[in-house]
C-alpha cells in the first residue's frame, strides 16, 4: 500500500477513535456530577460541603464539568485542525473521492472551530449559574447551537468512515 494511502487510513482511524472518545468524555463529565451527588455520595465529600445546599453543590460541580469540557474542546479543536490538514495533504494524491472527503472534513472542522465553537462557549458561560430549567429562549438557543455542532460531528464521523472505505477499496496503482 502506498505511504500516502496508509497515512490517510491511519489518520482517519485515529481521528475517528479520538472523536468517539471526546463524545464519551464530554458526556461522562456531566453524568459524574449526578453520580457523585447521588446515592453513592461519600460521607467525606458530604462533610466537606456542609452548609452548601444540594442545589448549589450540583451547580458548582456542573460548572466544574463545563470548565473541564471547555478546556478539552478548545484543545481538541486545535488538534482536529491539525488532523484535518494532515489528512488533506495525505489524501491529496489518493484520488478525487479521498480528496473531496478530506476537504469536506476540513471545512466542517473550520466551521465548528470558528463559527460554532465561540458562540457555544460564550453562551455556555452565560448560563453556567442560571437555575434549571433554563429560560426557554436560552435553552432553545443553546440546544440549537449544540445540536448543530454535534450534527456536524456525526457528519464528520461518517465522512471519516467513508474516507477509510474509499482508501481501502481504491485499486493499487
């Protein structure tokens, strides 16, 4: 297998695995708040939070989870920009289909990083300490931005799978 094709396959596979891991990590951080404050609440933890209402405990821990996710996704965006450029370069000489798929993935990453990421972060920060449920307009706006970002993530994952398929099925020169 030519080096460019092998590198393209490796990049697509690595990226797809990291993408799936990012979904798990983002979900786990918020679910951990409920788990830590739920029936498994450790007495030592509970004792350190004496005087803090259960509602405030949840708000503060969800804020911490949000900050961890914001930190992670900023770095993940930079890594995805690098991965998308590397995939575009590696796939360039592997046929039109591979080139088009790599270009589409690059465009998605750019859109997520520069068009969706900043408004999601800003709105997320503005709602960190607002009681739940959120006011309908804020909840709707955040939900739409988050759904657009996640929808593009699913398209990106499908395109990375398609890139792998195209690269494996393409006849050797």
